[in-house]
């Protein structure tokens, strides 16, 4: 197969594998066609004010400072004297969009929704705002429009500041919140003189939404433990106090306003969010006003965390909720229908109302969730063949069985297994709950409704994940088939183990057989009206396994060879291979595993004869391995910026390049064109400028003077030229590799904030040593000559037509490459999580919030060490006289085995930290695999191609 076609096919296959995780585990939970449900009794509040302090952590709000003073005195007073409080537990991904959707619409978006945008709706959904009579909202242009555009009618009004105001480098990010408070005050001041507006704001079922982004912005810019972050909390506290006073005065203290303060997500200590760490998932919830319970004093309450003691709130009852529970709470307070797609459970402890009202509200909640279950079940039943359909069954907990048994005389009820929630059973249970309400047995009605909600949610989850096993098996079949095909391709084209040829008749028969299987699968999916993605996942294994089975003669030859191979050696190789894969997998959980691996690498020459062959090279290899082994032990992102280390890195690379320039000029045996010297001097100047810009930018931001425009221009220009300039340099081994290092170090310095700036230097040193070590290791085989690196030229490698066959030692080379790629990621301080990136890294390029540009810059920072390793690997392939395709295929097998391992570890249950980590692991290893395929082509481009801007020039002796 042509290499280009193989890479394209491989990219498509791996993109399918990557996308599959979201179809299998994290698809949109929404269904449509439900009937709105509202509590029939009059609501306690006419209007609701929702304050969302974006990025506010629960611990930071509730804790006392060193002097025992609350961070937010007004809100602390609310907790102790006026309202109810607790912790709202958010879900992964802890981003603004999914957080607000959970708060206002009551359901959790699938993980992939983050990639669909912050402002637009990837799907239509109902919300409390949509069900309200009028909603006015003030705040960020990234949040407000998605609820206005998703609303039916023209009753959701938004007032947004410009996106340019969301500047992490701004002098005072609290201005974002001050803007909101001032505009709310001006709005109600205008309402006093505008009769139309006055009548609207005095209607029932009105929502006022204040989105406060300043805390999040200051958290990203200065981190949650900073003075700026905590000062912003005090500003918000004062602003809320002012707004509450103003509204009470405007409405004449009518006692019909309910207030809720919460957050969409928290934030890590290093100023990021997105994953499932408790600092990201624990957010505050404070409610007060009409219909909300007053503080409840308790003598004892138990929570697994020890926050109550830290916050000095042991005496006041803490009422924790899931984030989606806030939507039905808001709906109940102002009497609007519960959002149709809400999966929240009404937290009754927050309500200060009659037992009758609570029972009716809980009944409404149960009917609303049950409606979703019925539609989900109907949809799945209609798209599944009747003999294959398995209705929802649930092994009930003893408490659930007792509840249903006591409250509902179902003849079909048994203590073992129960077919739950058939249409008849749903009607009977709801009738029983309604009967309890009529009999004023409100406690029994609430208990029965809670049990019904619990079962309906389990059933909803069951039908939502109904096809998981089926899709999982299909993807695994594709994974295993692809990996098997690559292994056979290696054996067939790059070893001397087999010389089998195809049997034409058998091949044609196989083709027809697999085509028939494909048609049957497609027909099976068609009659079940499956989504188009199911066709991809289910049909992909067919051509892959056809390609595998077509090589049955190669399989026979390989099997025959393994049968005569010594059993002990075979087991030894398998154990060694499995151990290597597990070490790579283990490093995703424990970065120190990489340190152990690098120490083992340092001892590799000692157990071979390389130590005797090249003592100096071996010594350099050992020292650099030990030096690089220190980086995985360094603190992960979250440390304070240390720009002095970035400066040191810049100075060191300048010294190295100056030394190389001096050696080049003093060499009497070489001819160096002036343009090559010019390019080298330009790269050195770029390094110096980058070092200056980093210091200048962070100093300017520290003094809150913003990002200097000239620094921004230099940064973007340096980034744009980083991949172009190396193509101007000579293609001799070390000149080209040094040119690549210098060009990539410039943007890397601009994207660094601490010790990670030193990492590419040590990594590159080790890569140079690796090239020399592989040159020495090549002498182990008699069929290859020791190449002279000084005369090797990347551009000549494409003319080589005679490549040697693979040896077992080449598996070790490929493993080294994958290990170095993994080290290139974790060694820079990242962790296997989507929240592991420091936003401060991009401040030389921009400080105004732009998630996609920021994300792209952070990705490029990660890719730079990958490119350095890939270019070194390209050099290793040349020095060992191997086809670039052969080692690449081995690398692909290793990375695919890692990916398959993590596929089985993905889960959507347990703590949100575990769920987020499992997703991150799989996504990262799949992205590694895709990057490796792309980097193979990029490395070849960077090492072999040269652009002649000035044409050929006369060489001058130096």
C-alpha cells in the first residue's frame, strides 16, 4: 500500500476511534415531545434574581480569612440569618456553557458539546428562561445569547458588554461585574419613568439573571488564591447587597422576590477548569427571599469532606444539591413549568412552604421526568427489532422495594426482579401518589414520588446507554482488526520471515464473503433506523478484517515460525512487550513512572556492549537521561510563574548557538555560505527577542498595564516564522536539527512561564545523544556499516532504495520513540487532564478571552517537544538505514495497544474526577496516535526540504 494512502486511511480510522467515545459514552441526553408540567398551587415568589458568579469556588467563598473575617460578609449574613445554603456539585466538563445549561435548563450536556461553541446551541432545549414570562439578563456575550436564541418567542432580553472587555491582562477585571451591577441599576431607574417597562417588570414569573464574569477572569489571570480573586469576591458581595436593596425598594418590600447565588464551575489552584477535580466541581449555593427556608440550626451533621469545620459553619444546616437540581428549584419558586429536559430533583429542604405545596411540586417533578422516560423508551422500542428489544429491568434496593410495596399494591411486585415503569404501572403509581395528596398524606406522596423519580432516571439512563455494548464491541473489533493488519503489514513487507503470495481465487471469494457481511450489517442497521454514525462504527471492521484475513498465508507462515521458536523466548518477548505497554499506560496515572523509565534507559548501555564501544557518547546519554528524569518529578501546572527560569533557558540556548557559530566559523575544512550564517544569526536574534518579550509582557501584566502591542506583534511574527525558517537552513544532519531547535525554541519561550522552558533543551540534548547511540548500536549487525554522521544529509535519504530488514532491536527503537513522546507531554508539567494547561502561557500572544485561539496556542506548545522527538526519530531511521515506514508501523502498533487499553478504562460512573480523568486519558492517547501520524510527515518536511530564497550562491571558505 502506498504510504500516503496508508497514512490517510490510518488518520480516518483513528478519527473514528476518537469520535466513538463520545457516541458510546457521552451522547446528547435530550428527547423532545414532552408536555410542560407546572405545580398547580400559587408560587411563593413573583420574580427570581439569579446571580451566577462565574468561576467561584465554594471553599473560597465560604472560608474565613486569616483574621476570621468572611470573604463575603453580606452573603455570610444571609447564610446565618436569612436563607439556606449548601454546595452545588457540578459535572464534567466544568466549563461555562455546560454549567449554565445545567443551572438554567436542568440537564447535563454531553462532553463533546464544549467543542460546539460557547455562544450557540448545538441542540434545542427548554430552560427556566424560556418558561418565564420575561427574563432580563446582563453579562458576558459568551453566555447570554445561547439562552435568548434558544427561547421561544421574544421575551428573553440580553444586555452584554463587548468581548474585548474580557481581557485577562486588564488593569481591573472587576469592572466586568461593576458593569453588570451599574446596568441593572440603570435599567430599574429607567423602568420608573417607562410605563411599558414598569408594567413588564411587575409581572409574575419574571427572571433577572446577572452573569458575573470578573471572578473567573481574575482567577485565570491571577489564580484563585490571589488577592485580586478574593477582592473580586468582596466586590461581588457588595454589588449583590446593593442590587438586593435596590430591588426591595423598587418593589416596595413586597416579599415576593427570591434570590439565588451560585456558580457554573470552580477553578483549580493554577487558574484553569474543565475536568473533575473537587476545586472545579464544588460550587456555592445560597438562596434567600420569597419561598426559601430560613437558616436551620443543627447540633451535628456529617459530610465526607471536612469543609464545615474549616468554614465555621457546623451550626447551620448544609443542603447539598446536584447542579441540575437548581433549575426545578427556580421553577418551583416562581411557578413556571419545569424545563422539559430537566433531570434535576427538586431540593425540598430549600423550600419554605406548606407540605401540600411540596408534595404537589414533587409530583410535578416526577411527572416531568417520567415523561422523558416514556418518550425515550418509545423511541428505543421503535428503532429496535421486537425480538431484540430488552425493556428496562432493575434490581431494586430493599428500601425502594419496601417503599413501592407499602405505597402501591402491585400484584406483579416481587422481591427479586421487577419489570419497572410499564405504562400501567406508571399510571397506577401516579394515581396512588395523587391519592395520598388528596388524603393529605403529604410525606407518603413525597416519598413515593422520590422513588418514582429515582427509577425513572435509572430507566432514562438505561435507554440512553442501550446501544453501548453493541457499539463498544464494534469499535473494539475495529481496533483489534486494524492493529492486526499493521502487524501483518510489518511482517510481510519489512521482515524476511515470510515470502507468501496471494491466492487469487481465495482472495475473490473472501471479497464476496466480506461484502455480503457488510450488506447484512447495513441492512440490519437500516431496518432499525440507526444513526449514520452507527454505520461507520459497525461497517469499519469489515474492510479491516478483510485486509487481515486476506493475508492468511502470512498468518500461516508467522504461526509456523512461532511454533518452532523456543517457548521460553516467546513468552519472554510477550512479557517484555506487555510490561513496556503497561509502563506507558501507568505513566498517565503516575508521572514518576517516566522517571523510573529514564533511569532504566540510562543503564541500557551498561547491559550491552555499547559502553565499551563509545564511552563519551554513553556518558552523555546517561547524564542526559538522569537530567531529563528530574522533570516528571517537578510540580505540575499550578506552580507560580518563574520567568527567571525562562530567561535562563533563553540564555543557555543563545550560548549553545554561539558556540556552534564559533565552531562553524573556525572550521577550515568546511565551506559555509553567508546566507546560512545569516539564518543562524536571525534565529539567535529571535531567541533573544523572545526572551525579552516574555520578561517585558509579564512585567507589564504584573503592573496591570496590559499586553504591549509591540510584544504581541513580535510574538505572532515569531510563531508564524517558526516552521518556515528551518527550511532555509542546510539539510546536513546537525545543522538542520539545530536550526529546527532554535526556530521552535522561540515560540516555546513565549509560551513558557517556568521550568518547562528548560525542558526542550535537555530533551534535544538527549535526542542528539540518542542518534549517536543508535549509530553505535547499529554495529551489532554485520549487514550494516557504521555511518558517518558528519556527512549524512537528510535530503539524500529519499534516494536510498536499499533498506535493511527489521530486527528485534528495532522494536526497542520504536518503544524509545513512544516513551520519549509521552515524556515530551508529561515532562513539561502537564497532567493527563483537560484542565492541566496554564492560561498564563498565552499572555504574550493575547489576553482577551478567545477559547479556540488560546486552545490552539496551548496545543502548539505541547506539539513543539513532539516535533523535536519526531525529527530525532527521523534521523535515527536514516542512521540505522531503515525505511521511515517500517519503524513508523511499529510505533503505530504500540500506540494503538495503549489506546485500546484506555478504551476499556473509560467510564461514566463514579466520582467526576474519575470520569473526567478516564475521558482525558483516552482522548490524549488517541490524539498522541493521530499526532504521531501527522508528525511523521511534518518531521520529513522539516528535515528533508529546503527553500532557496536567494538561489545558489558562491561558497566562501571560512
